[in-house]
C-alpha cells in the first residue's frame, strides 16, 4: 500500500484474559528472548527444518528496529497515530518465521524486515504481504482483547498470528490445500494456541463458529463482498475487504460495519492491489446492490498508491 510499492508485480491478530487485562500481557507472543535456537526449534517442530549461523540470525534481527520505525511512521502518516497494540504485536511476532517457500520446502528468513517493503512469494501462487499493508489493515480493523476474528486467505499465517496476539481467538481459511495444511502446523510451535485454521473456500466463511466474528479480514480481492460473511459478522463487527476486478487497477479497500439492528454500513477506504479471491465467487451471481455500492463512490480518492498484497 505504500507509494514506493506501486511497481510491484503479482505474488502471492489471543489472549484468554478479561477485557481489563491487555492481551499482550496476558498471553506473551513468544519467549522474552528469541534466539537462533528458538527459531530453529520452532521451525523443526512445524515441519520446516532450517539451519542458520549465529551471524545470519543476528543480521536478520538487526534489521527489525528499522522496520518497526517504518511501520510506526506509516501508521502515523496515514491514520494519524500508531496503535500501541499493533506495534506491540509486530514487535512480538517473529516475521522471519513466516518467510518460507512451501512448494520448494525452503526457508527464506533472510528476506524478513526488508528496507523496501514488498510481498514475498510463498509458493503455490500465494505470497506474504508487505508489512506496511498488513499494519494498516490490522489497525483499521480495531482488534480488541475479547474479539473473535476470521481471516479469509491464510497465506503465510502472519496476519492471523498478528491478530492472535491482540484478540481472544483467531480463525483463518485457506483455499490452496497444500499451503493451508502446511501453514496450519506453524502456530503451535510458537505457543499460539488461540489460532485455528482449515482448508476451505473463504467465500462461505466459517459458519460453524456459532456466535460469529467481531472482525473479518479478507486478504484477496473479491468482485463483491460475499453475503455469507455479512451473516457471520456480529453486531458492531467490521469486515475489511478489497473489492475490484482481478489484476486491475481500481481495487479499493472497503470497511463494512454492522449496527445493532443488523444493518450494514460501508465506507470505501484506500486504493489497493490484491491477488484475486478464487473458488465459489467465480460461479455465484453478484448480489443485487453490489453495483450500486460502487456507483455510490464514482470518484476515487487515493490516500496511498496501490500495491500487491496477500496474508
């Protein structure tokens, strides 16, 4: 979503604590120190063994403070302030753990905390989104300690890991079977026991979660917002979704909210560029009113330049 990302090509947020206790304090995201041995052990437990030298691991960690400053500056510039919860979650979650080429069975931790944020390939046509775009979407979702969230498009798992440090429980659906099965194994080794994933079509959400979701965040571009997601959104909940045509400019991030009476309110946010949602959305007719929604906003106001994103 950052301006310097406009030349990118296609590549594809738990604390079980009372609301009075900050989630990050109640459920540490990881050990107080994160060592090379911790990283290698967690990677091995997740089925992705890797070996780094101390120098290689240290070089990765040395880049993180600058990345944190970029995130803070970006959120201040575009949203007026950086939410301390979002910053704490980014500090806690080891991004290098999520850099992995799944179709090649190859770890790529050296790509983490890059100076010029951009998506990184995960294999199978998916990608790890740039960290500035993830920070932006996370903050506008307004995660709270008691929330239950749903992510459509698990990708690397980083977005749900991030959300899990701030909310009560995080669910995530991935349509690409080999990716979804592999990424489903990466949360437990970090102690993230409030994340649940499955392979499936995100168009249908996760209807088995009885009480629905406070936040639904979609990390692929849909031609319209799937009706099932509105049904699963709690009163007061927020649906964050990019809407637009596949691989074309003119995609926008939409923020939908449901009021106490069940009425949906929408706001078009920033211009973005996401890889497309696949599955049932291709074969289901666009609901009445979706075209009207876009006609309500005929003149784009670009707050930031479009970029390619995925979880």
